[in-house]
C-alpha cells in the first residue's frame, strides 16, 4: 500500500483490513502453527521407529524458527488486526521466553518419548499448538482474543497431561485438569462479559481509559474478581491451587516442566496486562491475600511431601505466590520484577523437572525421596545440576532465583508492603527446608535401594546445560535482562497515559 | 603507579584466590595426594598474599583502605564495593591463617571424597573473606549466605553420626534469621536508593531519611537477630553444640574460628555503624543476654562429658565476652572484643584440632574414655596444655589481653556487669583445667590408650602455628591493637555524639 492510498483510505476501513505488517506481528504464531501442522501431517507418513527422532527434530526446528520469527517481529512493534494485538518489548519478551521453554522441553522429551513408548507426532504437535496459544496470550490486548488464546493453550495442555496412556494416574491428571480448567476459563469468560457490560469494550486499552475517565462501578470489581479466578487457576495460585499436586503427579515429567512454566508465564503476562494496564481497582487486597495464601499453603504443603513431583508441584504454588507479590507493587517495578521472576523460574523449574524426568526412568518408577538417596555418588553430574536448580529455587545468591526474589521483594517494599514482604521472606526461609531435604538425601544418605541410572542422552544434556547456564547467568549478570524488563515495563504502562485515543463506544449502541 | 594498582586489586585477589584454586582443583585428576598438596600450597599462597594487607596497612588511619568500588548491577544500584579497616583486616588474616591449618589437619583424617572436601573448603574460604571485605550491603548478604552452603555440606557429608540433623539445623537456624536482615537491607535500599554501607551510614547520621526513626528499632532487630544467631548469643545458641560435635575437625575449626566472628563482626560493623542510637537503647538487655551467655555457657561446659561439646559451650561463653565488650561502648571494651575474637579464633581453633587428633585415634570424644594420656602422648599433652592455658587467659598468652580489656570496659560501663563477667574467667579455668586433668593426668584407665601414637608431623604443623600465634599475641598485642584502636575509635565517635545528646536533654 502506497502512502497516497494510505492517506485516502477511509479510517474505518484501515482498521479492519489487515495489512502486511499485521502478519509480521503474528509471525511467530504462524511459523509455529505451520510446523505443528507439518509434524501432524508427517506423523502417519514416516516410519514409526524413526518417527520419534525425526519429528522431534522438526518440532525443535519449529521452535528455533519461532525464536527467529520473534526477533523479526520485534523489529516492527505496534498494533495489529484492529488493535487486537500489540507487539511491544513486553510481548516479545514472553514470546521469546515461552518458545525457548518449548525448545528446552522438546529437548528433554527426546529420550523420554522412547522410554515411555509414546507416539511422537501428536505430542510434539500439541506442544507447538499450545505454544501458539501462549504466545498469543502475551501479545493480545483484546479480552476475547485472550480468551481464545487461553483455550488454545489449555486444550493442548489438558491432552498432554494424559499422555502416559497406560497409567491410570495420568488419565486422572488429564481429566481433573480438564474439568477444573474449563470451569476456571468459564469464570474468566464471565468476567470478560461483565467488564464489557460495565465499560462497553473488551479492548484492554479502552477499558483502562474508561476507568480512568469515569467512576468505577461495582460491576468492575466483580468482573476483576472473576477474571482473577480464571487466571489464578492457570498460574496455580491459592486458593485455586488444589488441582496442582494431583495433575503434576500424574502427567509425564517433561510435560510437568512445560506446564509449570510456559502456560504460567503466559497467564502471568495476561494478568500483568489486566492488573497494571487496566490498573484494576481493588487489585491490592485481592492480590495481597492470594499471594500470602499461595506462599504459605504451597510451602506448608511441600514440607510433608515424599514424592518429588508432588513436592515440586507445591513448590510451584509457593512460587506463584512470590510472583504475585510483585503484582501488588507499583506498575513499573512490579512488572519488571514479575517478568524477571518468570524467566528465572522457568529456567530453574524446567531444569529440575528435566532431571526428575530422566531419573524417574521408564514408567516413572523412581520419584520418591528414598529413590534419590545416594544419587550424589551414583550420578554426581545429575545430582550437581539438580542441586543448582534447587539452590536457585531456595533463592541462594549467585543463582537466578535469588535475584528474582530479591527484585520482587524490593519492589514490594518500595510500595510499602512491609507485612507481605515479611511473609514472603519467612516463607522463603521455610521453603529452604524441603528443597534441602532433596539435597540432603542425594549427598548425605547412602542408597538403600537399587536405582538404575542411565547415562544422560545428548538432548537432555543440552537442555540441562541451557537451564544451568541461564540460571547462573541470571544470578551473576542480571543486568541486561533486567534492563530489558524495565524497558518493557515502561512500554507496557505507557500507552495508558499517552496512547492513541479512540472514540469510545457506549454500551447503549450494542 | 604499580603499587596503586596492587592496592586496589589486592583485596579482590585475596578474596577470590581460594575460589579460583577450588575451581582449578575441579580439573585435577582424583589423586588424593596431589589434591592435598595443591590445596595446601594454594591456601598458603593466599595466606602470604593476605599478609600484604596488614603489612602495608596505614595503621593510624581510621577509614577503609584498599578500597575498590565498581558498579556491578546498575538497577538495583549494586556495587562491587570492597574495603577493609583495622577491624576487618585482622579477621581476614585470621581466615587465611586458619585455612592452611585446616588443610593440614584434614590431611589424614579425610580419606573419602577428598577432592570434594578441599573444593568445598576453599569455596568456604572465599565466602568468609568476602563477608569481611564487603562494604556493599548487598554484596555482604551475598557472601553471608554463600558461607552457609559449603559449611552445611562440610558438616552433612564429612561429619559424624548425626551429621544430617546437625547440618540441616545449622542451615535452617542461620537461614531463617538472616532473611530478617535481608528484609532490613531491602528497606534501607528502598529508602536510600543505595546498598553502599558508607552512603547509608552517612544518610542516617545526617537524618536524611524521614521514615527512619519509626523503623529504626525494627531494622536494628532485623540485623541483630541474624548476627545473634550466628554469634551465637544466648538463647539462640542451641544449633552450635550439634553443629560442632558432628562437624569434621576442619569444619569445627572454621566454624568456631571464623564463622562465629561473622556475627560479632556484623554487630560491630552494621548494628553499631548504622544504628548507634538504637544500639545504645538496646544495650541493657543485650548485655544481660551476653552475661547469661558467659555464665550459662561456662556452667554447661563444666558438666559436658563430650570434649567437643565442652569446647563448643566454651565458645558460647567466650563470644559472650565479645558481645559484652561491644555493647559497653568504651574504647577498652571494643578493643578487647576485637582481641577476644582473634584470640578465640586461634586458641579454640587449635583446641578443636587437638580434639580431632584424639578422635582420629579413638573415634570418640567422650572424656571418660581417656585418662592418663600424658604418658603415652607427651608432646601432644604439652601442646594441649599450652593451648588450654592460652584459652583460660594466662597472662602473656593471647586469651588474657582480650578478656582483661573487655572486663575493663564492662567495669567502666557498669561495675556489676564487670563483676559478673569476671566470674566467667574463673569458670573457664575450671572447666578447661578439669577436663585437662581428667584426660591427661592419673593412670591410664583404658588399656587401648597405652598404645596411642603421639602427635604426628602434619598435626604438629597444624597445631604449633596456633600456639606460636597465641604466644606472640600475648606478648606483643600492640601489633594487632595498633590497627584496631583507630578503627574502634572511629566506630565509637557517633556514640560520643549520642551520649552528649542524651546529656544535653
């Protein structure tokens, strides 16, 4: 389209007809979808014996091209598709994060698939489709589109959770996740409907401007609470966390690594947009309670677990709580702290689950604490990497987990949330106990049971190296990532004050 | 120019030399002998390197020297700010002095996972030095936490029967206490926008923080709790005996010799430095706790049947002197507190080595298992006696100077504290000499003890430097106090102002 045409076209039409740049702004989604479809189409064609490796490679290539596409997309920031999508450094960050998580998960799945005898085609395709939903969540600024993206990501993860078909616990996990999850998304949708009723728009920027301009109705509070229920479920925050341990216990271990990081990161991205851009009224106390509850219930629950997968499930609830603390802080500091936290958490948690999934072996037989006895001697490298991840989950200096907690708590203190910070630091000290239990049994107990340790395959090794390097990098040189998140935080909050004003449609017209 | 370069990089060099050699050790093949030699040589080199600091130290200057201040992370505003004054320089040298001795004493006693042991030991040394050199609160917390893991691993992997319990207890106690310090540090950062100790101290002193007076007491307590657990001040001491009894000898030496001083150093540097007014206000109950610690620790030590537990409780008692001296806010008291820290590090470190030597031969610490050891092990008995006398405070040995100064300071502050604390000196003579008598004098009660070999070459090399240091410190304390005194005087200046303010009202 030339400049002259651009000028002469009627403004209403300009908004509805997608332009070339609009497609660039969803390029990663397109690339990932294309690779997902390719994997599905190739699945019946290729020989079943070689398909696992071959399809895995295609999926990995899809993720890598997705990252490249993200970079290309980041060169042309802006709105797309009638203001439904916004590409800014905020969404680029989450695109990159989620796709990188997917790449690492594909690497860890590589060997797991063979051991578990899982057909690869659907598995990899579902991961890629799920990622499409998640990255779309991070760039969508239209609540209905967010809902659709949420559904895309959720449906993929529901199925992935049940992939250990021969195991009843996996089916239970999938069903439980599905039933409760659809219930929670319904809450979210209901919240969207109510907010539309209150403001006449489902566009986040419009909503925030309406709220800034006029008095806040009661309906908004209800709508906010309902949307929070839906997203709170996705991030496993208390009191919507009950599903987490059962689902994580039954699902395949690499998928748990995926489920506990990527959809959560996406849901947190949405939550950040809703909480800080809409600048939701009444958010403070809502989040305060949810954060305090999540930290406490998660940590207390983890204290008594004997199954490592369940333990990490409770730990992920606690971490959702620490992350929520950032949401109670001021928009700029809170956003950047939360973004940093999601990245650090993704690196350490995915690494921890990668070790757990490798060690669990065929049929996921070895997942209790007793199985980990003497691992420090029988498999020093695996034990050492797991230790790094656990130390990072505790929040020991020199690891990403430390700075993540540090930024969150200092943001909270800047906002004068002294009590919430105190609850947080006490919780993180309590949390040290159960992570250390794993370290203790690995290094300080002799193994009483014969647990086979298979050598680390290349894919898993690579995934572990990536996770370890990221965890340590974030712990030693957090500067660059932090600067980026701060810049994104400013970009996220800025349009509210100085964005293009669009005539607001009043509810009566609909 | 070259000396300038050296004086700005020497601290970094000394701090990270052990870490670097630990990482090099990682690459070495698993030949235990080579690993031991490498660890010894590298830790000796670090010691020699660290001697540069006191030798070229400007003793009359009260401020920080060998300073390095570089931006590490721009936001939050974290600096790599290191520097030492007359207080920290000696604690640093104490650390580098004890580490090679730890390597020597572990030469024979550690024979499994040797490589891991020395790597952990060297990493621990870096973390300990870092605690004493950091002037950025964030950096300080970083090193403070970093000491936890290697120490917990030393106890948990290389310790005795109930090692796991002791390691976890040690870790949890210090971890939980130090998160309160973290909260306080974060609060200070939120108010000042800086983690720099010097900047924060000046801002507080100038009254530039409007919210400070309301929060000051909580901040003081946040820091104090973290330090009090580490010292350990009564009633936070219960982790210490467990940790000591279960720890391997080298772990005990560093634990008693250096780790506990992190607590008293923290009180001296941060509680007194940042919150002079609150320190004054809280002094009465803290001094009372210190007194209880002195007497309670001594009484419990008196009835211990286990030699290592006895020494552990004696640490509780001795560290009580340090806290008492600090909160007397007198020149003598603070000088004494510093000197007791150093003296305790040397002589209690040596006592733990000597206990370890016995354990090596009989695999027990029970005092009743021994008796009459003076005849099969005469050299060992003589070395032990020397250290015991140093520890009970015999004049001309190191223990005397510090305790004398602390008692002087306590008398100046409030005579009753001095009187009560002085009984601690008597008790310490009681439990140590009584233990010595039961172990070494009389007839050999257990026949196995007849054939115990005397102290070996490596063991001599580990213990005798401590004895020599104890003697030199006792004869020429001015070598140490010369640098300590100006620093202490500087630390006390805000108190003179606080005192005059109180009088002025």
